[in-house]
């Protein structure tokens, strides 16, 4: 719980409003500036590998634009002297709804790779979703990570998939995140030879040692596999990531999913797919209240997070911004980004007349361009 300080009443020719919280002190990080800074320090092929979308990048651009198409209609005369951003995801307490999405091959952008990402997320009080394509081992992460989930592909070698799941559960993963929008890897707009062979997934020895088709995603995965994964993991909570339709969301819940993650893979899979901001409300409305809903894709500010909450999300995940923060500042950069987004969220809540996340409801949103 944090308190909004009273305004500074001293005369000033250009008075500045107080920060939304005295307790949350954050650097002023602008996502576009952060990306530009990362681009200046990364080799061009590495930057392009992270930044690219698929096809001609229609969905990549639409993800960003769709959040801006939602205007906020703030309430007034509400007591926002105290604003609380804390929440839980699948029962795990976190400092805000802003979490870190899974991205692979993080040692491409910083020597600390996933170790730096895990440390930064932990210091900000956020949760990390760790990629199966991580360039760190479970043992390396054990002392650095706060609460974390494992993002998983069902691989063509099911025994290898089971080995990854079992070791994640033994290492302390609190949930599995099954990515379902990648039966095949889509062709990218910015062609690149990355990732190089020397930067390979090392979560378990079998991943490091294999280069055959068994480590590719299995295009034959169906809803029936959700029960198999639950069994293999020892009944870890299961999140299904990559859903943009209400009927698919309901089918996931019926098959045993504990949460559904609205995602189009950051615009890296089907180009022309619906932006996540436009898919979120349909998915939420298709599910019972006890099934949590998460979202990623174009989330850049605390305002975007409030928009996501108003559409029914429990939490919002950031992918590329966290990678740019890692590239430019290591673990401290990741922490600073998440703290800055939490501060922006807190200010937005206060200015919208919301003292807590529970006060964020769909009536806060209006079309930004109603004439369209």
C-alpha cells in the first residue's frame, strides 16, 4: 500500500504535479527511448532478431496501435490518497500486474542473460516466465529468481518434453505456460541467421546436446495434451498462451487450463492476427471468473496496463521492453523498467479515480476514435 503525498503548494512559475507515490521512486524510462538505446548497443542482426515481426509486420504494428485506440474516462471526486497496485497471479503475490513475458536466447543481448532478467524481475517484485529456449540452466537461476513459471513448447520428442517439465517442477516452477500458437515457426520480416548455434537452449542437458527434429515444436498438439502435461508436472497450474478467440479459451478451460494468456506471440507468428487489445474482452467473457486471463503484445506503459485490466486481464506481460532493458542495463535495467511501469500504473490509477486494481472496470474505457 502506498500513499499519494499532498501537492507542493510553494509558488512556482511552472508548478509540477507530485508523483503518484512517494514510496515508488523510478527512473523516467520511455519505451521508445529504451529500444533506441538497445539498438545502439546491440549488433544489427541481434536487434533485428528480437525486434522483428512476421510477414510484413502488420500485427506487430497493430498490437501497439490497438491500445491507443482505447481512451480512458477518469472518475473524479474519489479518495485516491492511498493507491495499491499489488495483486496475485495464480495465488502468488506480486507488486503490480506487470510481469515479464518469456523470451528466448537472452544471452544474445547481455552476458547475464536469463540470470539478469530473473534478478531484475525479483528485485521489482514481479514474476518471470522463463522460456524453454533459455540460455541458462535451472541451477543457475535458483539463487536469483523470485517466483517463476516455465514457458513450454510440446516438442516432437515427448520424452524430452517430459524431462524439461519434471526438472522445472523440481527446480521450483510455480506453473507451466504452454505456448499453443507456434505449431510451426513463421517466416520473419527481417531475415536473420540468428540465433547462432553457439547460443543454444541449456535448461536441461538434453536440449543442449540435441540438434535434430525432436527438439522442434510438435504441430500435432491438441487439447487432450493438457491433461498429459498436468500429470507429468505433478499437477502444476497450467496456463495456455497464444489464445485470441473466446471459443478456444473456453475449450482450454474445459480441458483443464487454470489460466488463459491472450497473445499473438508479439506479432511473430500469424501476420494479420487480431491485436491482443481487441481479443482480450472476448476471451475474458468466454471464461468463468475463477480462470485468470493474462495479456501481452504492445504493452508499453502503465496506461496500457490499466486498459488491459479494464478489459478483464489479471496481469499484463512485457516482452521486448524487458529485453531492451536487459541489453542496456542488465538486471538493474530490468528492475528499473518494471519499477517505472509500476509507478506509471500507480499514477494512472490515481488520475482515473481508482484506489486499487479492483476499482478498474470496463466503464473506464471509451473508443479513442468513435467516428471510425
